C-alpha cells in the first residue's frame, strides 16, 4: 500500500515518534520485549488470518458494527447542528475498551504468552481485559489504584467474577498512573511469560500504534455509516480523551479530511487554575513518562502531578503521544470540560435521549452541547459515545445527593 | 573521553585486587541535612563509588524500599537544585570519590539535557545512570553527557542478549552496570552462578569494568558476587536502614547516619574478602 507524502495518518516513524512525541523510553530489561512486540505486531498486521479473527470476534462477540444513531431529540433541544452518536457504549462490556483487548489478546496468543497483566482506572479496561482472558482461558492480573478500587466498586466485582486477580495500588494517589507504574514493575519482573495489555493509546512504541489501529474500527465504521446516512462527511467529530484511545480511534480515519473539525475533550476537573484537573494538553507541558514523550501534568522540577477528574477514566496526567502531535500541528483542538458541566450533560442525555452515558463521554457531550448551537442546522456533529453509565450511577448518585 | 574519577577509582580497586563497593542513597532522604551528612560519611565507611538518586515521582524500576525513600525525599522538599547543591557541598571536602546521579529522564528533560549535563559536571558529578532512556535515544542525553565529560553508564540486563549487547555498550563509559535479575530494585533471588556467567559474557564484549546490582543485600552477597564482578552495587538495604532508624513520625534520629555507615562498613569488608588471587 502506498501512502501519500502529505497524509497525517502515516505515523509513527520507525522509532515510534509522532513528531517529537512518542518513542520508547523504558528500562533496558523491557527493550528487547518491546522490540519483540513490534515484530510480532508487524507480522500479525500482514497476516489476513489475524484480521479475520478480529473481525469475527468484533462481529459476534462484541456486537460490531455499533450503530451510528441520529439523536433527533437532542438535536432539536440544542437547536443547531445535527448530532449523531457512535454507540460504542452498546459493545459487550459496555465501552470501546473491548476493541483493543480482543486484538491484543490475539497478539499475546500469537506470541505464546501465557499470563496477561493490565492497568485500569475506571475499571472498564480491567473489565474488558478480564473478559477476553476468560474468553481465551488465560490468567489475568489487573493493577488498579486503591482510590479507584474504592470509587469503581461495581467494576471491581465484575473483574473478580470474570476470574481476574485485582491488585490495589497504594503508591501515590492510588489512581491510573500508579497502576501503570505497578504494571510496568510486574512486566519487568515476569519477562518470559507475561503480556502487558495496555488499555490506552499511550506507553512505549508500538503500543500507541497498536491501540490506535485496533480502535480505528470506530472511525472506519463511522465514516461508512455517516456517508450512508447523510451522503457526506461530518463537519465536526468529538471524543473524550483520557489516555486517548477512543478519541484516536474515531479521529484517525478522518485526519486527512480537512473539512472535518476534530475536538478532543479533556477533563477540566474543578478548573484549570490549580492542580485539580487532568487537562494535560491544555495545561501541561511535554515530558517523558510511561515510555513515551508527551504532554504531562508536572511541576517545574519534572515531578508528575496527580490530576483530578470526576471521571476515573480521564484521571491520568498524560495523554497518548499522537494527540500531543495532533495538537502541535494544529489538526485537532483540545478543550477542557469541568466536572459540573459533565455532570449536567450526563443528566441531559439521560432525560432527552434515554441513554445513560459514562462520565467520560459525558465530557465529550458537554462540548457538543456548547458546539451544536453555534453551528447551522444542516451541519453534522458525530460524537463517540464510548461507554455506558452503569458503572457511574453510584458516583453520580452521590454527587446529586441521592443515597443508593 | 579523558580519564574520569570513575575510571581512576575502578583502576585503583582493580590494582588492590578487589571489587569496588558502589553505594546508592536517595538524595534528600529522609531530609536534606541528614542526607548530606550520610553522603559525606560514605567514603570513610568504605564506599568507593556513590550513586545519588535523583528523586522522581514515578520510579518505575524501583521496588518498595527505594519507592519509599523517594517519597520521603520528595515530602521533605527535595529538588534537583538541592541534589546538585549536595554534590557541590561534598566536593568541598572530597575531590576523589566519584558521584553518579541516578534516576529517570523527565526531571532532566524539563531542565534541558544539554544545560543539565553542564550544570551537573560543574557541580562535581562524574556520571549519569538514567533508567528509562535506552541506547536507541543516545542522541538525547548520552551523547551530550559524554561531550560534557560525564560518563554515561548503561544498564545491561538478563534480557540483553549478545545481539543487543553491542548497542548497549556502544556509548557506555565508566563501567557497565549489570542488573542481576529481571525485576525491580530490591528483588530477591540473586543467583551467583548466573551472574558470574553473565559478567563473563559482558566482558567478552568490552574492556570496561562490570559492576553488578539489584539484589545484593549482605556482606556475603558482596563477597560472592565480587569474586567475579569489578563492582558491587547496594541500594535498597541502605535506604531500608535509613527507614528503620527513623522515629515514629518518620524523622531522622541520631542513629540514622551510623545505621547507614555501619552497614556500608560491613558490606565493604565483604567486598574485600572477595579479594582475587
Ligand atoms: C468509557 C470510557 N471512555 C473513555 C475512557 C478514557 O480512555 P481513552 O481516552 O483511552 O479512551 C475510559 C477509560 O477508562 C472509559 O472507560
């Protein structure tokens, strides 16, 4: 396949860089493993059987393609652009995370690995990983920050039911970044049999590429579906960014379509003034963490800060390197949405469309709520509704003073 | 590169027919003043080479002992400026003991690598060990360090096979640090036979001294590993000794400095018993 010189979809380069971002910044013990993984992935990509296996599982296990739904009532309610939702919340396990897990577990099997480890924040990636491990009969260890274990109890129980071992991580603030450190420590110790199944489009090369490719099914389907429904491409696409996997999955197939505006929505938490947010692209600066160079929340001394978000899935002080690059070259805009705006959007969608979203895509929705009224009625927005809200009803109940 | 303090020190130990004792402490643990006092006391206790940890919020390759040491230092307000000040202070009274800064890339990256290596050199630093920057990224930090006159010491590990070893060794200077286990610092399961074979294998590729670390805990370990290696590195047990000497509120006591120096003395004796024929 030939790629045009001027495409924005050809990254990363052979050293894993998107512009200055990405790369492989890991301890020497892991370098040979990462090089092996890269080779195994390149082999798999070239193997039609690998592609066929993923497609079959996507269709019959996950329930793909997920619908592209015209949100008629919300469109009317907001009085501007037509709003479509890519309904990845209808996937088996309730979010986009399964798209990535199925592909990576097939890769792990090809590599002959017999033990799977993962990190999780909200627990959605942990649930998806535990699910595919059950499906393929592999033992699964999930590292989860102790704070997140507390605020995502339903998912913790799900993972246990699925047979996974949950290791609460007490280091740091006990959130996603600490879970990732601990998963890396496990991997460095168990180099022979263990596959590290990273849950977002971050980490050392080739993970950002692997996760993006596997999540791109979202954008590819969206493109076909919107062309079928409207006969043209959308004017804007919107997704929430934690580590950035659902967003890059939606964005990537549209990167070369100049007419499509791209919005990544970061967790603005309690506001960008202090440290209580996770808007690494808006308020952070480039640094190196978890194997890649990317925008990070950090102090002047290069110490990584603990972020805050109402949504555990967005509570990460970094961001996938391809997003850092898309920001720098100006192809995508990244905007913060505050906790209370997300909470309002969560309730609006529930009441107007009868869909309870996860708090992560509720952030994307809050941006849509701002954007749609500023656009013409014949314009089109597609938002990635990447997760359902079952896991969040306790948190939201608490915030709204409803005792569950 | 011209001869550095590290080169001279390994040569001197080799002439005495013994491995160098390389000791690690985290800068600022448990507080700046105590940490400086420990640093100053290390050479007399028997440390030949000093690794000074630059605390980082996310020490991915560290086991619990050094994670906790890092937290103690950061909670006490340690910064890179203070770490460099500790070295400047040390150099006022010790012109010979090599100091290697050890840590992670981000705190260096945010200060600009070229500016950092110059500042470190001027402060009296002799080498760098940066865990998360592999040879594939040598142009970013390793080459600037060499140009500033700092040794850039690389880790070779059990997963570094013969095919990869030349790349790892290419720009390494000072010594090679062999990580004796796949795992994090403070791991158990030190296997002297495997380590000895690995050291022989590495020596087949380089004339540099080879020091072994990750998992050396006792004077006996230092003796056993030191029979073959040119240096033995101890860290986790030293920061554990600091931890155990603290009072109930986590503050240093009058025993803190001696807790470390006593242990270093016994490890140094172990290393000396490895004296080769
Ligand atoms: C529903 C949902 N959306 C978004 C995210 C954030 O991850 P990413 O940015 O990789 O899509 C998560 C993470 O747990 C999630 O569960």
